[in-house]
C-alpha cells in the first residue's frame, strides 16, 4: 500500500481591505470529514480524490483543510500562526507517507508573512524531507514565488478564468503525483516573472487575448499563467509564466520566455476600461433593457469587504426609478431588519460600516425576506455562509444585506434570498468576471463602473506600497527582458 497525504489551505486577500481577516473566517476540517466533503463537490481536492480512488494500492490520509469562507483582508498574525500550526501538525501526524497533495491558492498573505503558501511548503519539507514527492495546485490568481517552487516537486495551476476547472486541476495534480511516485517523470519547474498587473475581459481564458498564452504554457508536463491578484500587495506581486520541463529543459525555458514576451506585448489590452460612477448611473437609467453594473472594486471574491453602497447611492441620487438589485454587507442593518421582522418598514443606514471609502446610506424600506445565509453555490455546489441576511426593498432598490461577505460571482446569494436578477432592470454584480450564463445572457448592457473600492481595476487608485517596483501599469517600463528561473528537485 502507498499512503498519500491530502491537505488544503485556500484563501486570497486584498491588502486594501481595511478589515483584517481572522482564523474564524476559515472553514476548518480534519481527516476523513475533510475528504468526505470534497467527494461531493467539484473542487481541486475532489478532482484529486477521483484520481487517487482509481488506485487500489493507494490509501489516503486526510490531513487538514482551511478554506476561506470568502476572500478577505490581510490575515491577522495570530490567525495565520494557528492555521499554519494546525496544518503542519496534520502533516506531522500523518507519519511516513509516500506522497503529498496540497490544494493551495497562492494569494494568501498575513500581517507578518507575505508568502503564506511558500511558508507552508518550506515548513512541510522540514517534516517530510527533501525527496518526498509533493504535488501542489494553485489558483491562476496566485502570486508565484521562488519559495513555492523550491519546495514543491511539481505544481499545477487553473487554466480557466473565470475559474471552471477546479476539479480538473486537482485531477491533473494527482496524476502528476502518481507519475512522480512511480518514477516516470523528473520535473523541473520554470518560472518567468512578468512585471505586469492585468485585469479585464481580455483575461478571460475562453474569449480573451490571454488564451494563447495559457494554451502555449499548458502544452507541457504542467503549466499555465499565474496572473496574480493585483490587490495582494506583496513583494512578489506580478504575473508569471509557469511551465514544467521533463527532460526538455532548454526548449521549455525558451518557450516560457517566448510566452512571457507575448504576454508582455499584449499587456495594454489586458486592462479594464471603466466608466465613471456618474456616467454609469446615467447610462443604466437611460437603458431600456436589463443592465449589469459591474462593481469589481468591491469584489468579495477578490478580497474586498462587500460593504460598498456607491452605485446604489448614485442611482438614488440621480433619481433613477428603474429597479435595481444590489448586495451590501452590513451586519448592523441585518440586525435591525431582523428585529423589525418581515413586512416591517425600517429606516436604516446601509453600507460603509467596514470600509471608510464609503459613507453609510440612509434608506427607508420594507423588510421582505430574512434568512440564515447558508447556501449551496450554484457554480460548484460548495457550502457558502453569508451569515444572517435580509432583503430590504427601498423604492426601486432591492438590497440583499448580509452579515458577512460571500462570493458574488454567481447568483447564489440572490436566488437563496428569493431574488432573481432577471426580474430587475439592473443588477449590481460585485465581481470582475462572471460566467456569461449568470448575469450577461439577455442583458442589454454591461457597465464596468469606476466605483471606489479595495479591489478596483483602477489600480493606480489603490496605493501599492510593498510590491517590487517598477510594476506596470503603476510605473512605466521601457524595456522588459524575460528571464526564466528553473527549480529542479533531487530525484
Ligand atoms: Zn482566482
């Protein structure tokens, strides 16, 4: 029998979210319960298990799992210390194993640790030794570091954005681990940093210009693009071409550098065009069909707090009478709605309770729905928790208020609270990219709004202080020459 240890630690943070996240913002699980959860969902671990389960001689050791409930602000020191201790204790407790699979993100940063995933991998190596096969999967928004690649034997990364290949990525990582354990491959990881932050529709892998880079980079043992989360302000922030050689190192290095040049040359297309808040509200009010107002500046799945009321406030200020559906995180407003009860009319301040970029907006409305905020994601079936939630209808604005942030890249929150976006003239979508089927189909207009926020695509508005400079588009860069870094572990 061969034993494989499986662990997970996934979270993405925005350094510009003023609210630090805590240990309590993670769903933590151990052992069999952790594996049992993933057998029911289309996650990386789920994909990996589907591969491992095909081997009668493989025994799985369920280790430790910490999944961010949703993306968030920088993790408190004490929170990461506890999470890392539990993770590494689980690695120790597994005893001698034949291989390791970790599902990580790549954009988790704590107050005192910038590269949390690199730290977990480095500390794991101290426990399992230098030669043990360790296969790791990452998010395409991960910030790839030398430390990660020094300690992983082989890495995998999503090929899709918006992400629809969690399961497939985990399955690839598992197959690589099996081949590594069988001595079939001798991978060398190649990283080519590109000093560019990218956003916008051309970063969509199905339709955008980035597609050719992803296809080229993935045409090897394991590869893809790491475009980073532009809001995780750490030293290594930037984009990377990632490829894995298996006996063809020189050719793979040359190809990775060529892809980096291709990516660099298309960087000006990989930006998000934005309309001012005022213009956006005016355009939405003037439309005759359904409008999607994209508020990527308060994208909870990128690490924003979710308490922006900016678009609703501007629509109301302009006297717009078209119906709008919008999510706002505001625990105190939910409390007030809950205390009043369904059917009651309340006057309540909404938004701006977490991020001082926003001013609380006073509204009067009717409490339509109260819920516990427990949902199943329509995208992947995962359990999501928005905390106690309330729907308050304030004239043309229907606000879905939640106690805590939850991912908003699909309709889960709206539908779970009885609100179908298709029934509204306008929907505020706090996510940069969503699958077309959720909001865009049947919509007359999509407006990318330049609202203030911790995850604004207006990158210059954020005030990066820690990332290595120069970094385009924050700084002009005249000449860029790709330089590959190669990481090879002992066989
Ligand atoms: Zn991502």
